[in-house]
C-alpha cells in the first residue's frame, strides 16, 4: 500500500509537470498543503523532502519552497537517453528512422569520433516523439566500430541506447553538449510539423564510453514548445560551461 506522503508527492509532481506550479514559482505553505490533503504538516514535509531530493524544488529553512524544474525538463546533471527521460515522466517515447546511410568520414566526423578521414561511418536521421507527437530530430553519426550494431536495429526502435546495451553491452557513459538556437529548414519543418524558419533548440553532443572512446556525435533539434533543459548548479559544482558560438 502506498504511503500517504508518497501519494502527495506524486500529485505535486504531476501539478508541476502540468505547470500549475511553474519554474520559479512558490509552492503553497506547508499549512495550506496539509489542509488541502487532510494530513499533518509532518506528512507534507515528507512529500516535499522527496521532491527536494529529486531536484524539482529548492529548500531553504524558514522559506517556502521554490519550483526549480519539471520532469518535462531534461537535466544535464545526468546522462539519459531520450526514451529514458520520457519514461521518467510517464510519457511514451516513439521514434522512427527517416534515412540511414554510410558515408566517408568528413574532417568534422574524424575529429569528433577520433577516426581517420574517409573511414565509413553511419549517418542516421531519426524523428523522436512524445505520445505520438514529433518533438525532436536527431542527425547522428556513429563510429565505424558500432555502426553495424546500430544498422541492425529496427527503424521504429524506441530506445537505441537500451538496444545497444542489450545487444552489445555498450554503455553511453559521458556526454559533452553544446546548446544554441537555429531556424528550421525545409526538412526540419516537414518532419516536425512546424513552419519553416521556426526557432529550434539545437544540442550538438558527443557521447563516449567509460574509457573515453567516442561512440557517436549528433546534431539534435528540439521544438522549444515541447522540451526545455535545466542545469543544477551549486557553489561547489557547476555542470554548465559557457562557450562562444561557433
């Protein structure tokens, strides 16, 4: 049987996801929440503590809690695949391959994947969606040593990361992300169902194994009305680095 504080925590999570409490806003006071749910303030504190531990709200003694993020935000505090992130929100991740072709590695491919120029690498254009709605385009280049395993995966596989782990034991351990904004081209607009020149949030990433061997590099383009990103900083740890635009 689910404890009452866990039920309250889940209701608050869903309210944050629905943006009843937006990022930067204050949660109701403990006394108000206790009255709303018909529980003691101690039970409310347990529910709030769970959300604080998850990084959804901030806690400061003597002050009301501030909403820091929602589960619709992708945090860079951890490396998770699109499908893992969607599942954590209780959403269904979908995906399908638009095109998949081998090309000789360009100079950029060679630098990012630590390969010799001209090495055959697999280029995959994939559309990702949440609950049937397209929200992301992935243009991914896979290193030659993992390309055959990727090529054999069915086109509508929801999680390539999970399938590669199951088939080969590969773990995507580290990622470097560069974020900027771009305008949707004709292909972007058609595949995402948006107007051409609409703004898109672009994340260029390189992912490596635990040993630092590059697996893939990708140009990912998100509809900004569907996904946002969050970075949790502290005085002791700052996961975000600012760089000049390329």
